[in-house]
C-alpha cells in the first residue's frame, strides 16, 4: 500500500521450485496526497480504506492462503499513524506491517538482486513518498539512505502548479542535491544503478514509445539514459499538467507526479555519476515474495539469475530436457572448437547466449511443430529472461528463430542490437556475424541430435582455407545425424565462407 | 511414401488423451516420376531407397516404438511392385504396407473427419499418383472412387513441356471429365468438399500469398474457391515450368506438377458442382495415427472435434479448468439472458465461439500475466482450432484478446471477418457488434469470477431503454465481484448503449 499506488499481486508457487504471477489489482489511491502536519488527509484515508477492504475481500474469496500486507513512508511518516493503520487494516481484518526504512530498502533490494545480475552498484527506488538508495556490494546490501523525496511529495511541494516553470524544476534539483549532500558513498561513484518503482517504469515506457523501441513494453532490463530522462522532463514541462497524459506511455493517474519524479531521478543519477539506469520491473512486493519463496535460504538470493530464468522457461514450455541439454553440449563444443581453431574469439557472453538458445530452441513446439522456430521466438521474447540485457534477450530469441529453416536474420530486432553495437562490442564481425556463427553451432548441434537419442557423443573440428571438417564420435548408426548435419552446408558457407565436410571418427 | 513426396511424421501421444506432432522429415522423392509399362524407374527407386533407409535409421535412433510405413498408388499400380517393395523396405528392415484403394481412402477419410466438422459431403485427396474422392454421409465413409489422375502422372502425360498450352490444359480437363463420367454420386451434388494432399495445400498457400491473407500459412480450415484455383492455373500456365517456383508459395520441388494438379482439382470441383474446397492439412498419415490413438473405438472417430480442439489447448496451455468453466457458465448465462430480453438473436455459432473464448481466455498467462490477453491471442491463433472455420478462429482469438483492457477491436483480423460477412452472416450488427456483445459477456463473467472461487452462482438481466441491470446470486461476500464487474461499464455502453447497474439478489 504505497504512498501513490496500492497494488495487490498474487503469486502461485512451489517453495524452491517455480513461481508465477497470477493476478494483479492496482489502485491509484494517492495515500500521501494532501498530507500535512496533522498527517494523512481524511479523503486519502477513505480511498485507502476502500481499496484495502476490496483486497481483503479478494484474498478471502480467492482463498489466498498467505497474505502479506505492507505499507511504507506515507504511514510511517504520517502524524496520524494509528488512524491510518485502522483504515488500512480494515479495522483489524488485515494485518498490515508498516515497513521501516531498512525493511523497505531490504525488500526492494531483494526484488532487484533476484531479477537482475546486479553484484556491485546501487538500487534506486522512487516511490510516492520517499526515495531509497541502497548500495549493493558482492550481491549483499550495504549502505541505505531514505529521503522524503517521493514523487507525490515533491509534486505537492515544488510542482503543484498547472504549469511547471524552469525555476521550480531548478529548485527541486537543488533540494534533492542538498538532501543527498553528505552521502559520500553515493557521490560520483558511477557503476550500475538499478531502478525500481512506478515512476521509473513510467519513464521507461514513455521513452520507449518516443523512440519506437522494438521491444515496446518490455521494461525489465531496459537501459534508460539520464539524457533520455532529461528529454522527457523537457517534454512534460512544456505541457500544462492537465495535458500531460496525452504523452504516450504516461497514464492519467500519474500525469501530474511523473515530472517531479523524473527530476528526482535525474538528480540522483547526476550526483552518483551514472549515465543510465537499468529498469527493474520487480520491487518491494516481489522482494517480500522472494523471502517466502526462497526460505529458508538466508539471505534469500537466487544463486544464478540467468540460469533460473532459462530453466523457468524450459519448465513452463515443457522442453525435452535431455534433448536440449545434449544440443547445448554439442553446440558449445562447436563454439569452443571454432575458438581453438582461431575462427573466432571465444566470448563468455556469446557462449552463454548460445547456451540459453540451445535450452529454449524447441519451446515453440508447445504451440505447433510447424513454424515452431517462430513460435519459440515469440514465447522467449514475450516471457522475457530476467538477468539478460535486452540485446542478449534479442540475440537469444533470434537464435531460437534461426535454429531451423532459412537464413537467420537480425530483423526485426536489428535496432536493439545496433544500438548496443554503437556502445561497443567485442565481436569483430558485428551482430550479423555473431548471429550466423552462433546459429551455425546451434543448427549443426540440433541436426546431430535429430534422433533425440544422444547418439553423437562429441565432436572436433578441423579447418582449411576452404573447408570446415566436422568429425563426430558416435554410438550406434550415425547416418541420420550425418544426413541431417549435411543439410546445414549453406549456413557454414555464410558464417565462415567454408564448405562443410562430415566424418565419423574411429 | 507417396508417389511424389515421402514424409515421416512422429507423434507423441497418450492413448485416448492428447497428442502432438513432434518431428517431421520430408523428401521430394518423386517415386512415380518416369514410370512406364515396366514399372517404376530405377532412378526413382534409388531415391526412394535412400530416403527409406534414412527413415528407418531415424526411427531406430529416436527409439520410435511403433512404426507404420505405408505406400500408395505408385507401388500399387507399378509393374515392378516386388522390386519397389524391396527398395522401400530397405531389404526387409521396414515393414511396408502397400495400401489398397479402399485403405488409402479410409485413412484419408479418417484424417479429414477427425480434424474437420465434415458430416455430409466429400473428401478429395489428390496425390502424385492418384486422386481419391470419398463420399461422407453422417460422418461415415460412403462411396469411394480412385483414378490414376495424380499430379505427377498428369504432368508427365499432359503438361510435361516447358510451356503449357491452353489446348493441353483443355485436354487434361476432358480426360478428368471422362474418368469421372459415370460417377452419379459425384455429379452436381454440391455441398461440402474437404481437400487433402500436398498439391491442395500448395494451392492454398499460393492463393493466400496472392491476396495477402492475414492468417498466412494457416492452411487448415481455409476455403479456397474454384475461381481462385482457376486464377492460379492461369498464373502458372503463363510462365514456363522452370520459372514457376518464382510464384510465392510454390516450392521448387512442386513447381512443375502443381499446374496439372490444379487442373484436376478444378475439374473435380466443377463436376461436383462445388464452389470452394476446404483445406485440410491432415490426411492419410494422420488417419493412420488416429486409428492407433483412438483404438479401440470403432470407427476411430473423435466424438466432438471442436470440443477436442479447445480442450487440447486448455490442456497444453494449462488453463485453470474450474475457473474457465465457471467463466463460460456465467458468460453463456449472460448471452442467453440478452436473447431472452430481445437484445440480440441467439445464434448457436456465436454461442460456441463465446464458449471457446471463455475456455481459452487465460491461455496467455503461461507466457506472462502482463499482456496475457495479447499472448493468448497469439497462442490460440497460431495453434489453431481444427473444426472451427477461419472466421470463427479469428473471432475466438479476438475475444481472448478483448477479454481485458481497452476496447475490443476487429483489427488486425478484420479482413478475414469482412470476407465472411460479404458471404452473409446472421447477426444484424456486423462483426464489430458481435465482437462487442460477446466480449461484454466474457468480460463481465470474468470479473464476476475474479476471485476464482465460483462465488457468483448465477445471474439474470433486466433492461430498460437506458439501463442494463445485472442481478447476481452469490455465495459469500460479493464485493470483489461487484467492484470488478462495475469496471466493465464502458463496454456495456458501447455494445448496448446502456448503463450497467449491478445488484445482488436475495
């Protein structure tokens, strides 16, 4: 029950196994709206009580057997805390925890580190009432600061007029600067910063629309630059508050408070010397869930986010585990052999994308065997893979799509990859070259494992200027594998400019 | 092992439960190519032996535990049958059945009636060697005729030149006419005709591309008009054989034989007085599979194709059965109440689409709860629903998409629905009106069942000129249901031009 938004999220899970979000109800309650020295406003408490009562009834009706109701800075800092708690708890029917600053930061941190690969850096959580910045070192929570700089509060204090003036925005920036002034651990440190909360998601959504981002709506893992945020600030400030919801991606019930929120975020990034923030679509609520889901692990951290993401989809889409693992083994063996022969430079990130695509290449069979490469592309792209950056997700999805039929192609995700390339990449043949090389490894591995019986045990490569010779070791009759792999001659030609020759060892 | 194409299809199934195509290998062997009075050509037998050997090795490697190898008219009618069988059986390693005319028709019939709603009409199966036409009456197989009018044979006899002349095409039409002359049960009967085989699928694919069909590639259930086939005949005949594969949808290895096949199909349709053929993507191979899958049922018929299709997807996408069944119950109750009040005319087809969409509305949650209406649209549309016509499939998918968030819209499938509308529809408010009315029923039902606990047991409607009053009977606290259903006021306004009022009975 946040200072701006109330949200009920329902998870279904097997402890230690897999989990799934199954329902969500959201209300723009604006609990901290109109708050003053005497505490939260009676109208706000009435709206809050109404929503809380509905959530209680929902949990009863749906038979949710473990309810965690929490609230944050609006109630924590409000002068009429007891009155507020009575409203939120529906006179005791819901047990509502008022999170301390430390708890709020802790759960936000848990949501962020369990859905990103953040090891060292910061988590920035901007709510309606307060902003938390948490330091993360070696995946552990370090320093935490909380300041009453939430989007609703700052709007009411600095930007409540219909028109936002440049001087109001400057005043807000100065205020944020002063509030963060003595925090040495945050000043000019640079590095990774993960952002959570509704305001940050809204800004990402707006920016994606303004640039017609190809993965529009895929917010988790999106990098939003400070420059981009400043552009959005200008766009919003140029419009009267009542007309800002015309900006694509900006919902009506956030149209007034997002400008102040954006200024706060931009100021924090500037102070920290961070050029872009990584959007995390999870947060406090998910953090509370992870504590239960991962119990009794302490701290409740998923050991390997990327592996967990891939295995979640392998399970969801019912991939044939022995088959896909063997395809990965052969594909990675090819990848390593190409490096050994100097035909490419081994890159851990490429290798991991190849692994992920190998595990998920058959996901689309769930929809239909025909065109299952296209269905797999859709399923992987739209489910998302927390822990992978968007350009990696795009490459993995393109590999799934390119694992059979036709020449693999960067379109329609070219833009995502090109943007990344502009920021520098290790491969020397560009994204198209990477896609072709990885797809070649995956396709040959898949063909060698066509019989799904793990009959091809291993492989080595030899190369001449014009030829790539693939030597396999086999148990049983290798004729299907040889015939199938032979169909991949064209991709070897496009990827390496060499003829594929096949032979069985021994 | 057909007269033109060899295909290995692998099904995974639980007898009497669900089934899934899991692998497919295809070779354009052209077994009947170059056949003469002394039987099948030695080159053709060599190609056939090579493919058969590969299929045998595949079945061994993959551990396929039930192999059914069959061949049809090329071997059946060839003078060197024993020699051919030796090649196909890989010297006895595969047990190959040479299907009789009756068996070939029987399995084609089983494939067709188990994947369409055909009750009375005909099945037309055009292969490389022969054409079968089977009469279906009350879902049972009636008369059967087989003639040596296959696409490869007719190409070699009438249209083997690089350029097809009008007189050659006329001669082929006359020949088909003569061959079918004495078949009274086929002459001018009209009615439904279901088409199976590679040539018919190819023609459908070509035609879909030529008109930029929105469900491009979804061949099963597509209606291809005789007029459309005749257009394709003109298009193909205008090009030399070696250039026909430039026509979108026409594969290289069918580029020469599809013209003759199209002429045969057009001639049969003309003779039967049928204006369009319904494409069935299943056939003989699936028929053989159904015999095993449905055993010991005799005849091996799926009792209700549409129900089976929907339930297959409910199972595949792991929908919450008690929840979706209750949503259907409430949605259909609304539908019937609207009819009782004279607010629309009850239509069994609409009612069934509403049921299917109700069963599948949550399918997309498998991919992600966020945007699950969009994911469900993709999953339903791309898996397909055998037994439903394309305009019904489109409407069901649009309803899944429209079951939450925003105003339901006909785009991007408008074309499919408009085409159907042009051929006449029973509803008086067009497809958009139908979509709105059905989506309204579905959305209100879903909201009433928001708690997923079947607390709303039933409903009745009352209407005035300006108001639609929904009266529910409830077990337990109905406040979530009432609040949720209240969110659907806008769609009631667009569908019926009335205000929604809610009340709890008793």
